[in-house]
């Protein structure tokens, strides 16, 4: 089987309401998503999506994905999409770094492999059944009252795990916010306080040593070494996210004892192939993991849910669904959706999601 053609679409995905994180210093109102379809000479096609969370959250942006795909195409045409490791080596040789560019291509190749083998991705990733995955809400930065109201709204939709965005230069403010949220929680709820690297180490240590909480603290500081410094001085379990990109980053985090868990996001680490490698490493060292993507429609969410579903239950935490925050739905009625607090991956071969090209409209690029 050989790759014969690659289609690329671009879509703007507006959020239902503005979203603030990192202590309120970062604001997001829409996302720039890239959809990819890879065609083969065997008559099979596969779909992928790459969608950074804006262009200020990580060193990634929508136009960069499309420019990177144009760079990769000459090395991909004529290659076997089912040879996933070879495809990834080819992409890394043709375009070193730029991991976020490669995720949609890798996802589409996994979709083709699943269709060719007649198996859903959760099965190819090692799962025995389509195990439902708990879903995780994401609570925008706001006043104590606003954030508690958003948590109560999410609870009504089945969410029992929440990611509350905190952080800033005023330790007293964050102490007050965390204490207010903890006091308002139901017995079956937990919150991860996601700082999105907004604290300096001294601020993180001061805040965390003055609060009691039942959940996690995520990415308290900018760098891995700063987060490791905090982890040695606080009692709460630390979750890392933005400072981890490559497998080597994850290995270093483990060596430093910088965390007890990580976010595994295919678009951040270079695709499902590399996310699976990191997932397997996390299982081997005893981490717990939120497996979800950076952003995008239910297509990108479903790919991550396939990987999460196949992960051992004791290592798997809840997964966030970006499409819950979108004002548009480009794959309506398809994929992993929140049903009473859980999302279940499809059991159709491959991803189990196939966008309608009439809905996507005219492709911005076609390579053959």
C-alpha cells in the first residue's frame, strides 16, 4: 500500500465563550484547526487533525502545521502509511523538530492501519475492549464565585474531575481561590489546579504549603527544573504538561522525581505513535496520566480517547474533550462524546470518525 494523495483543510473553531488560563494572562476565543486526509492506492483513506490551543500556549500555531505538511509531502508520497515507525522516521528526517506538525499525518496513518486490519485503534493500542474513559472538565480562570459556578455546571453534565485554572503573582489570591473551590466540592469530585506555568518556584511553594487539597497540582512553573524544585518541597502530587515534548523530556522528569503524573497529548509530542511510547513508559514507571489532545474537534478528541481507553485503569486519569468548548461541530454525531461523565471510543475500524468533505468545503491544498 502506498500514499498517493494528501488533502489539507483549514477551519476556524470558535469557542462558545472566551477562555482564560495561566493566571488570566492568556485569553483564547477561537482555534485554528487543520484536517488531513491521506489517500492510498488500495482505495483506503485515513483522517487526521492538528489543532494547537491558539498560538500563545505552546510554540505551535495553525499556519505552521500547514506549512510543515507542505515540507513533508515529498518525503511521504509513495510510502507505506501502515509502516508507522518508518513514517515517523521519515518525517523526523525531512523536518527535525516541529513535533506538532506531524501529529495529523501520524493520526491519518493510524486510521488507515486500523481500516486495513479491520480493527479499531483502541485494539491496535493494546486494549481488550472499548473501555469507557472518565471525562475531565476545564474551568477557565475567574473569580471564586465564577469558577465554582462553572464547576457546578460541569457536575450537572456528569463531570466529576475538574481542571481549574489558577496562578498569578498574588499568593493570597490563589490560596483563597483554592480554599473556596475545595470547600464547594461534592464528596465525589476532585480538582487538578492547573497553573499553566504561571508561578515562580517561591510562589508555588508558598501557596501549596498553605492549602489542603484532594487532587493534583499541574505545571506549577515554566521549566522542568523549576517544577522539580517545587515537587521536592510540597506534599501534593505534581502533574506535568507543557514542559514535556520529547520522550527524553519525560525520561528526565522521571529521573528528577519531578512528578507523579503527566498529560499525554498527541499533538504536543508528535502524534499517536510517540504518545503511545510515552504512555507505555508512564505505565512502566508508575505514573498516572491524563491522555487527551491539545485542541480540535471530536476527531482529535476521539483519537486520544482510543489511546486512553487502551491504557491500564490504574494508570489512567480522566480525559478532556475540547469539542465540548466549541461553537461548531464538524463531525456531528460521531466519535467519543461525553455521556454521563464518560466517553467511549468507537469500535469501527480505525478512528471510527469520518468527516464529510461537503461540510469541510474546499481543501486549501492537495498534494499528489
